[in-house]
């Protein structure tokens, strides 16, 4: 595919779950799209807020409306007025992030006439009751969509939810602002190494079951290095107990949330994504590590994860839920410095060429052009 300047529609409406500074991969993805698009056309954003009052502000060149929310149900923000915030609008393109059942229902109720494009970030996994309750109107929204964006070929081929809609699916990988991770942060990285040591392994993500951090921690019993885990979640205490039980307090450090990840990527020798289910649909943190020039060890899931960092090119892919394989891959990369450096250089090149936010925005524009 040739990438050149396309023709933007005269207006775009993004419907998401939340918007930064709210943390999350979907939120960062929408912000990066908005930042590129708002320089070319009028962009509006409608998302759930964090308070029972609707607020509007200008961010990243777009008008962002945070709709009044009254708590959450099954991780879904409850925003009764969202349909009314979507009605009476005239945007040519409506770009909605899924899974987000309440947003899908709100769009259908609103009667918005714009051409609907859906980004299917992942299937609804682990919530069978929610899936059964919301399936009718989610499928109606998918039928209404002129195009559906999927982040990887592997996820598209393995998704039951997309099986009936593959004819209108377009693969557009996620992207990041590469420069944020290429920037030199030598002083901060040196401080991190001085505190924890030179042989550093990094892992980043919410501390939830599908991330597989338990298996990585168990692998550390056979590794002469330090592991830094950045993130919070409901498994905080359980993982702390595992670390204590295995006597790994000096080797594994749970750092919680960190404001600036770039110095940690620069300080680490290896990045590990030990996820164990296809709930890990893409693994954007892999791209961040690759942009910083370090090899990735990931797992062979039926999702986009092995498509992002490629086995034998930018790192090593191992079976999920396999602590022995994780330990073997980590030890191999520490022992083979030449291979580790080669993978790191290839990872940086692949991140720049395949997973930049600019490339993602241009690919998304081509999808818009195809439906107008």
C-alpha cells in the first residue's frame, strides 16, 4: 500500500469510552487519531465522564464532551444522556471504539446519519452475561457500520464476533508517537540501573489474570537479573504474596503506576509480555519497547500479539502459561548479547516503519475514504 496525503471528510465524530488524561490503551489510541485528524478537519469527541455533570473542553485540537456518568456496571460507564449528546449532529464520519455496548446503543438511539466506522479492539471476553445482554444491539451497530477496523489479521481470523462481518473489515495496526520512546533519557535510565542493577527485565500492564504476570514471576527463580513490573490491578496483593513465598523480594519489584515509562524502557535489556489469553488483543506496550530499541519476549496467542513483535526477528515468542519457556528465552538473550542487540535494532526499525501514529492515521483515513 502506498501512503500519501488523502482527502479528509469535513467532519469526524469519535465515540469512545473515556478520553485522556484518563489512562488506557483505547483512550491513548483515540487521542493519537484525534491529534493527527484535528490538524486537517473538524473533529468532535464524545465519551463518558468521571462525574455526574456533562463537561466540554478543547483538547488536542478537538472539542471533547465528557458526558455525565453515574458509576459503572460491568466496567461500563452509565451515561443516560449519551444518546441526546449524539443526536442532532451532522458529522460525515462517526468513528466508534468497541467493545463499548452503551456507546453502541446510544448511537443507535440517537439517529445520527453519519457513516459509521467501528474499531473492534477486542471481543467481549470473560463476561458471558454482559455479552448475551448486549449482543442484539451490538450486532445491529456492526451491521450498520460501513467499515470495521481490526488491529491485526490474526485477531480478525480468530474472532467469532467478526465472523459474519469479515467482508467489510480492514486491518489497521495500532500506532504510537515513536519519538516519545526514541528520545534519549540517559540520566534517568542510569539512575534506574544504579538502583536496580544492569541486568534489568521490564514488564508493563494492568495486574489482572490474563496478563500472565504470575508465570513471569515464577520464571524469575531461574534468572540472574531483576524484574521491574509497572502497573496496578486487582492482583496486586496476590502477586506480592507470590513474590514473598518464592523468596524473590530482591529480584522482583512491583512499581505500581509510573508517570514516564520511557526511561524504564531505556534502562531495561529485555521486555516481556507474558499474556495468557487473547484478551490481550494487540499488546501496544510491545511497540513502546520496540521503539526504545529493546527485544521483546511475547506469547503465541490467537491475537495480534505475535504479529507485533516477530519471533526470531525482533524477539522470541514462547507458549503461554509456560514459566520454563519464559526463563529459557530470557536467559538466552542475556547470554547472547549479539543476538539481543540485533533483535533490539530490528525492533526499533519495525516500530518506526509499521507502528507509528502517523501511519495509523493515514491507514484510517483510507478506510474513511472507502466508505464516503
